[in-house]
């Protein structure tokens, strides 16, 4: 009886034999064909791509989601080409296909890997039925700059949270068996460091010291590779002077030599062609050389490979082994996907999942993604017994497409439950809901239409203001230098505030916003991100207390854009700010003499703290943390300690709490962050219930890359906090000693 491992070894060996056998029969042109991915979104794709498919010059297509057309493209490739190699069919299935989940940054706010996995599973089942067998997700770029539009697609600023959720999304897409029903290949992207784009401008230069790259930006990709992700995508960005798409350090030294990755790497859209635009080469021929030798296995959309690789091999600038290795990487994934045995998709054969089940996942994800940032005087939850009328105001209250968020090509807005609809459905006739759009879009600057909104608000018992950004204001190529509420929204808030009515702000956005100019003019803020198909039903349930908000921030909310980059796991510096730091220029004497004595790392004109911290999120429950115990409090390298903490719900409502564990390595071979997330658990507590939450912390979890960029764990003192945000105060400490002790 073979063990599971023995079976896996057999499967791997069988695939390797099949790859080698097929490779041995391929011509150079057919090999280069496998390295080319072509856009198939235009009508008539089988006609205009037919010749190239028959010649074996295409290995993958993208952006075709009509299953009949996909099957026809596949048929030509399998039945009319010499070797019949099936196609990979790629699509950006980023946070749902037809049924849309919250944007990934919103899913990150759930701190719930199982929910992220379930959402990806729903997406994979829907996408596979359309003929897709490869998605370009998860995006696991660490994003510390909310000006960057693609923070919307990320899991936020923390490597630990991003690593856990990236693996969960990969598992959801790929299932236990890449060849299984409802499984599609995932793609960890964008490798690497894309989120460090200067000033948050998309595609901008990144300069990341290797130590920072290894300690912050690479770990989620390493976890993705460890989880068996089928593919990676190279980043557009220039990393330390060498664009990622031509960066051997990333694609070979790290990805292949250190991590042992056996899948394949695809460029980003025309990013091989862009190597010359960066100025690393003078044109496509040299760009093809740089990308192929760096380790980019497949070219997306541009044709540098198809035009130049053959000549580079014949001219002996590139060794055929380089081509064979790239093609083997691609064929390996096609075999793992089972495409040679089953290249076609029969929508009736893909796993059935009824729409209600999919919508339940989308709703639960939306519910757990939303964050109660502020709730003065328990303005929330609203009670249908205490209000007779509510004014629902704002340009995003009834926006079925906008609430789906960025990167939604195939989402169906007709399925959307908007905030307005969700509220109306929930309260029925018991509350008079009066809706006033007040602004045409979030960017409208006119205040002429405010009078109706103010009048309706004046005549109502409470106001729910739907504010934020349309989906197009975040995502790729949509960065903003000013991340406050666009248009005249702040003016609208102030106008409504003057009515004296309770004002609840519900904010839909694809990024953290600077809310400083409205935070004092509203009683409560529910930050809903772009919550997807079921966003409105989730918003209504949270506003009226059917469920308690439970989301926690996956990214820091600055007070001012000038604070950026501002993130929780920062270094201490040699002059750390302190609570008595001056934060108001007006407090400085007009003719004060120049001095730096006593000054610390801060700005004169804004507090050094964020408006809302990483991990922050309020609840209708009231959670207390007590009796923090570590055992042992001293441990040798190579061992673990257990952390126990008692969490109680002192509130009146059942609610979830995301219990977070942070550590600080006081002294390191390189300076270490003042706090680092090392564990989290979501627990659901009845009113009055107390549970003991435990974490296992191994010294390996404390490892970091030192001055020589090797992974190390050092003895020393560590501080530890447990609580409901990165500002947790319940504190303890432990000591790690050398194994020799
Ligand atoms: C885009 C994006 C990438 C996406 C690809 C295909 O430009 O950078 O994330 O997967 O092109 O659409």
C-alpha cells in the first residue's frame, strides 16, 4: 500500500517524464510558442488566432470568457496543431468572477483565512465554467502607501497577514488537486516590491535594500511558493535599477535557487517590451534576451519572444537549455492542471454551486470585512424601535456597479444589493427611508444640490451618509496624491451636521482615506471598502445590529497624506516620538532659536500617530483582555512557548473579536520593528462569555534576515502584546536563550 507521499512522488515523476518526452519532440518554434501568451478578447479570436494556434506558436490566451470560444481555441490548439498542446486560459479573477467578494483589501480586513479561501473557491468554480483555467491572483504585494491605487488589490501593509491570506486564496483557487473540478491555477503577483512605488504612483521606481526586501516584501511570496502556487507574475516596476521583468536576482537567485520554485513565471502585460522603455535595453531583441535569461518563462501580450528568441538561440546568445527550462516549467503546470487529458470545459460538468450558496459566502465576507472606525455615544446600532424616519444621503448609497470595486470585468451589477436596497429590505415599512443622492458622483464639486439633502435630513430622525470613492478611483493606474474624500463630500458632511441629527457615515473606497476633515462631524463611521455583490445587505445588518461589525484594519489610516509612509511595524529610530511630542506648530515661539535638542522623529504640524491604527476595529461587543500568561517565559532557540489570554465580551451583543498577537525583538543584528504581528484568531463571544485564547510561538517565528542577509534567530529579550489592535496594551515579555545554555 503506497503512502500518500509515495503517490505524490510517483505523480511528480510521471509528469517529469511526460514533460521531458514532449519537450524532446518540440521544434524551437513550438517551444517559443509555449512561451507566448496572446490576448484573445477580440471577437472572432478563433479566426484571427487560428493560424498561430495551428502552428503551435501560442501557449496561452487571456481575456476570453465565452466558454464556447475558449473551447474552440482549445480545439484548434489540441486537434489541429502538430503536437496538440492545450492552452492555458488566463483571466484576472481577483475577488470573484460573477459573484463578487469584497476587494482583497476588504477581505484582508476579515482576518479570516477560511473565508478568503471560500471566496476564492466560489470564484474558481464560476471562472472554470467560463473556460478559465488560470487566474492572475492573489496579489500579495505589501502596500504601505494608500496613495497607490493597487493597495485595493492587496492584503495591506503586513507580511504576516498577507502571507496567511495569500496562501488561503491560493488554496481556494487551486484546491487540493490542481486537476480537480473547480480548481484553477493561481498566480502570486507582482514579484516583487511593486507596492514600494515612489509616492504611491503606480508603475513608479522602487528602491528597496535587500534586507528590507527579504524581511518585508518577499516573505508572502515565499509562503505562496511553499503552498504550491502554480505561477508567479513579474512586476512592472524597476527594482533597484533592474526592472523585475529582467531581474535575475529575483527570478533565479531567490525564486529558483533559494526557494526551489517549480512552476512558471509570466511577465506582466507587455512588461518585457517595457524593459527598453525603462532604459535597460535598446529594444525588444535585447529585452527578450534579458527577460529570458533572467527567468521569465512566458511573455504576456507583447511579442519580443516570438520575434527574437529563435534568433537569439540560433545566434548562440541564448543557450537552448534556457528555453527548454522555461518550456518545461510551463508544460509542468499544464500537466498538473490535467489539461492534456481534459482540455475542454463542459459548463454542465463543472462543480455545481447554487447562487444562494455563493451569495452567502459573498455576504459573510462583506459582513466581516467592514470596520467600525468610530461609534460615539453608541450611535450604532440603529434601532427600528427608536427611529421613524432615516435620511439616506450620498452618491454611493445606490451604486450597484461602484460597490463591486476594482478589477471586476465579469461581475454582474444586477446581482448587487446596494446600501439603500439593503436598508429598505431590512426595515420594510417600520421606518420611512428617504433617499437623496445629493451629489452626482463622489467628485462633484457643486453644493447646489445640498439643500434638498439638508431639508430631508432636518425632517428625519437620523442620517446615513454614503461617502467615498467610485471603484475607478483605485486599482491599477489610479493612484491619488490627495486621499481625502473627493469632491464636495466634506462640505456635504458639514451641511448635514448642522441639522444636529445623528450622522452615520458609511464609506465605500478602495484604499484608506484621510478622514481627518470629517471625523469630528459624524457620530459613527462604518468603513465598507468596496464590499462586492452583497455589500448593501451586510451594511444594513451591521447598521441595525443584526450582526456586530468585526473587521480590523489591514492598513494604517493616516491623519494627513504627508505622514505617508506610516505603518505600524516601523523601526524605533534613535529619537523615537513620545506622547509629549510637540504636534502643533503654533506652540512654537515665533523667534525660537534653532535647536534639535530634545526633538524626536515626528512632524511639527501633525501628530506622529495615525488617525486609525493597523488592526483597529470597534464592535458592538465590549472586549476585555486579562490574565496574559506565557509558558515558558524563557526558551531555547528551536523551541516554542505558549501564550494564553482570557478574552471576555462585556457587551450586550454576541460579536466576533480578532485577537492579535504582536512581538518586539528589542535588540537585533539589524534594527527590528517596534511591533510585528505574529498571530491572530477570530473568536465569537456571547455577551458575558469569557474564553481563553492560546497561541503557539516558535523561535522560528522570530527569525529575520540579518546584516549579511541570511536568516537568523537570535537570543535576547522580546516584548509581547495581545489585544484587539496593534495598539494593544496588555503586555508581557520573554527571553530566548542560545540552545547551548
Ligand atoms: C495588468 C496588471 C496585472 C494583470 C495583467 C493582466 O496590467 O498589472 O496585475 O494581471 O495586466 O490583466
